[in-house]
C-alpha cells in the first residue's frame, strides 16, 4: 500500500519503512575502550577517546565500543567511517566541566555562532551509526542548578548565558542512524541535527527530569534544516519540547542561506512522558512542510501540537498532520505568538507568517483545553485547518469562531 505525506502527492519513500538496526559485528573493526587503556576509573578521558576515534578513521574506519562501566569524557568528534556502540551496562558520561567542551563555530538556537560543541559531534559524515542498548549520559545536574540560580539573579538571562553543551549534535550529514540508546540528562538540547538528510531515531529512550531539579531546555530532538527524518518507537520525556522543528530566526531569516526548512518528517509509534510540546514548530523556525505524527500515546504533556509564531520572523507551516493519538495532554491544539527574546533588529514592520493545511484527526484524548488558538491577523494568517474524528474530554473547549480562515470540522465530540 502506498502512503503519502500530508500534501497528498509526496509518497512516503521505502527508506522510512526500513528500521533494521545493524549488529555490532556489522559495524567494522572494533575499538573497545578498555583494550586501549581507557578505564572506568572516574578520570576524564577525552584525549584518549578522541585519539582512538582518529586512529580508527586513519585505519579505514570501524566502531568505538563502550563496554560495561562508566567512562567520562568531554566533547568528542566522530569521523567518517567511525561508528559508536554502547554495550548493555555501558555508560558514556559527559564531563560537567564546561572547560572540557572547546568553544568553536557551531549552530544553536537558529543561528551559526561561536558556542560550545555537544558531547558527541559528527559533521560531514555519511552512513554514521550510533547504537546499542547502553547509555549516553550528559551528567547535566551541575549546569541545571547553576542555570536556575542565574535565572533567580537575572530573570532575563538566556539559554546560552549558562554555558552548557548539548548531548548529540550531527550536522551536514546524511544516512544517519541513532538506535536503541538511552540518551539522558543532557545539559542543553539532547539531540540536534542540522542540515542533514535521511536521519533515523529508532527505539531510543530520551530523558531529562522535570523534578526535583528541572533540566532547562533539554529538547528531545531538534530538527534544524533537514529533510527525510524518521522518529520511531522512541520514548521521550524531557523538561521542554520533544520533537521540535527549527530552521532559523530573525526578521530576514528566510534570506539567510544558513537557514531553511524541514520537509518529510515522520514521527510514529512513540510514547511521550512529560514534555512541553509533543510536536512543536518553533521557536526558531522558517518553513516546515509535510510533517506527519501518528500512532502516539501521551502520558503527560503540555501541548500536543504547538505552533509558535514569532513576531520577528517570517514563518510558514504547511501540511502538518497529527493523527491516531491517545492519552492525556493539557492543550490539544496550541497556536499563539511566541515573544521570548524576540528582536526586530530595526525592521519597522512585523514579518507576516502563515500556517495552513493543518490536520488533527482520529484522536481520543483528555485535556485541559481543546482549542487554544489565539488569532493575530497583524502577525500571522491561519487557514485551512481540519479537525476530524476526535473524541476529547476537556475542562475547557476554547473554540473561537473566526480564529481560522476555512476550518473543516467533521465528527468532533468535545465533552
């Protein structure tokens, strides 16, 4: 049976259906940490592990194997042909000292700038595999506590003011597989992919705590100027948004060649624990098209579909479908201006944005508010929304006539 993305004409390629994860022996020559003097001894082994990655690359590639035990490191940079496998009981743990993450040019929060790398970085690679039943742990508690202390002192501090690394950053790459791993306790965003094609997250558990210390801005997966992305059979519970579509910000973001859209993203068969947004467009986003979220279960989330619309950025969200959802959510559909840290940079008019061809169907959910949509015709246009086959038990309906230009409602039961 042929399936299509929400525009009805773009086929879901067979690549999306292939979720096979290679066995360890298929990943090339093994470079086991303990066989190269890298021990579970509480020391930070950044230089030794990086030297092993470089040696594997020089010898034609292979796989870095993290055996049972806990191995501390700062920022690591994967090379072409070198994969990563974390064994059952193995933990690759990030240093909590920002000095172990050298400042360099990277991509963060919708811009290219000088900042800190992630714990695991891969740039310009093809066919990279990062998998196994083990754990990659960011060890972020120190920076979380420091962030909230800084915010108490300066309520206007930004995410970047508290200097902290991401967990995984993959850029300018294609045919990437991240599978089976426990990815947890990141200092900042957990997984960030930028300018990539054909990336799969399969069977991962992505976690950061909301209590007793909140892990600020630890998004599960940030998709930034990418095409053909699959998120399947994952469990996501983070103290921010789960699957987030990025792409750039600012009054001329759509003309910056470093920015761009996300297209052909499929999220399916996933379970969500607590998160701020299950699928979020924004807060740094330019164009998202053909985004399909289906067959998901939400245990405790704030927003099922959240369209953040910045008053300082031209944004276009189109052909987005969320379907076959069950569970408990605070807000079923949220569309509102997003004004945190916005800056028109001298532009006198607000860039106009558009959200169109948005569909939510075949869902059975409990929520606090069903229709959390705020019209703002000066800033954005909302048109051609479809709500179909919905059974929703809500404390507040919230529906507003005229909020959307051309809304189709079929078989919607809001109790």
